């Protein structure tokens, strides 16, 4: 039924892939929502706030894990399916090396500069989970996306959410109220199991063969652009928790993070649809011109609809937050209501940024996303100490509006093209002559 509906919107084969991924993403939404509730109950506001702030910093650094080889895999295999093996083995090798390096950097920086009071060993556990295990799962998801196996792509990331939920429930059943120090080991164990399953799935379903590609000078530059673009986009939606932890304290950050994480979970269907469309957008090269077969108008309309539904649901859910999370999270309800405009704004920003990326305008995307991260940081440093944690919701809503506006201004200014450029040609032009 879902595939038929999407087919009528003009997606074709994309309908089947999106339907499969939406089913898995629906499970992922439920599992992540359940994890937020369970983690808030088991850890409490202060310990949950520490985890959210530290994980946000780790996820931002995690964009550089693999040096963009996941996106190179998605781009290259979408256009040349026979190259899966070489791209996969190269990405796997680079993810492991860069992930371990950035894990050590994260632990050192967080221990020295982030106001969390968490021991170094716990920071290493969080770093291994977020900077080694999660990137391995994401790389496996990219491999399935490139072959348009969206069911498997959704399955590997959904399992991560499921196992993390089991880990926090297991800890809660064992000790009741816990600290971040006692939870970190469970968090890491769930992440390791998820990464092993993802690697096993790629090996036995896709069966990649061949030796890993070497990193050419062009691949190094392209990968660096993908990683920087991903980091700039991630920083906007993750460093807010780190800044809140630093400027407002762990308990206030926990109250804010519960509301923001629920808003983020509700945008997962939007991310699912955009991910399903990425291989086709990479093949098209430019989605603003052509013969009229571009899926972009249908994607935009559907994502705005999904974002609007998420807004209504978030607004309604906000009134139940005190009953679900307890009295210590009562202020989260007001923050969630303030964030109710965020999902459709995020949908517009994500689609615009993805169009810029898949058509080779990496520099444009980096500049747009970096401006959002910079604006968010400046406003937080200026307003958060004086007005309290509730102002962070207004800051994030305004930043998403800013990002959506500038991303689509650049998309509308893109030259119309009727043919796809050779692989890498348009990107190299952007490197030498930024827009």
C-alpha cells in the first residue's frame, strides 16, 4: 500500500525501496523513543545530560571518521555497481584507523575541556561506541543503499537502536537508578554487537569482492569535502547539547536534550526518504534541470508533509512529557512545544543540503551548514547564560530556518543541466572555483 502510494507520487522503483526503509525506520523511531524514555528514567536528568552533551561532541567528530569514504562508496557504487568490493574494503580500513584515532582525540579533549566530571575510561567507552562502532554500522548502511537494498540498510541501523534499548533496560532492571559510569559499558557492548552484525550482513548479503581502492588525490579532496560537509551539518544538531552542558549544566542539558531528541526522532521518516533518494540523485548529478523526470518535487512535497505531521505529533506529545518522564522533566514540555516548528524546517534544510551535495556543490553545502553551526554557537554563548536553557529551543528553530532558506536559495540559483557530468568533474570545478 505504501509502495503504491509513493509510486503514484512518481518515485517508481524508489517507492519499493522507500517503503522497505520506512518500515524499518518506523521501528527505529519507536525504539529510539523508548530508549529516550528508558535512559531518562534510569539515568535521571543530570546523568542523561552528561551523556547527551558528550555524545553530541563525539558524533560531530565522527563525521571525519572514514574521511568521507562512505559517501564515496555511495556515489561510486550508485554509478558503477561492480565497484562495491573495492569501495567497501577501502572504506572499512579507513573507518577503523580514523575511528580509533578520533576516539583518543575525543577522550583527551573532552576530559580536558568539557565540564562533565566523567572519568577518562568512560570517555573512551563512549568514543569507541560513537566513533568506531556507529561509523561501521553507517558504512554498512551506505553499502546497502548504494545497491538500493533499503530494507537491509534500515535493518542494520535499527538493530543498533534496539540493542541500545535492551542495554539500558537491562541496566535499569539490575540496579534501578544508574550513573553514566555504570551505563557506559552496556552502551559500548550494544554498539559492538550492532557493528559485528552490520559487517556480517554486508559480507553475506552483498558479498563484496576485490581489493580496496587506493586513495587518489582526487578521492582525498572529495572525501575531505564530504567529511567536512557532514561535520558542518552534524555540528548544528549535536553541538547544541555540548554547549548546553558546558554553559547551563548537566541537569538543564538533560531537560533540554529529552525534548530535542524526541523532535529529532520524529524527523527520521524524512531522513529515510532522502536516504532512499540519494543513489538516484547521485546518478542524475543535477536535479534542478533535465527532461522533467527528476524526483525532487515529489520528494520535497512528501518530506514537508512528513515534517508537518511530526510537528503536530510533537506538539501533542509535549503535554504528556511530565507524566511519562516524571516531575524532574516537566520543563521539557515547554521546550518541546517551542521546537514544534523544527521538523518541517529540518526537512527543507536536509533536502536542500542533499541536492547541493549530490550535484557536486560541496563547498556551497559546507558554507551553508557551517554558517548554521557558527550562528548557533554565537547565540548560545550570548543568550544561554542570561536566559536559561529554554532559549536554546528558540535558537535551534531559528538556525534551522536560516539553513533551510540559504540552502534553497543556492539550489534555485543552480544552473540547469540536461546531462550528467562525468564522475568528479563538477566537484573539481567547485573546489577550484567556490560558489
